[in-house]
C-alpha cells in the first residue's frame, strides 16, 4: 500500500505504483454492480434535443 504524505497542508504524489487503497474482495462481493437501467450510450435516450439530461 502506498503511504500518503501530507506536508504543510498539501498531499504529495508518491513515485510508487498504485492509488494507495486496498479492496477487500469478500466485502466488495456483497455489493455487486447492477446495470439498472442499462446504460447503452445512446444519446437519444439520455438527452432531449436541446441537450437537457433525462432519466432513461
């Protein structure tokens, strides 16, 4: 795990790989990702002709 360095109120980037977070696979399995409603990337079902966002 990457250590977060805070100095004088600023976060400093690390040269180590990763985001510095760990994920517990057993806990994550309790919260599966659902695609409801399905996201089909179809502009016509996501926005009106004037660009207003609508609920699909």
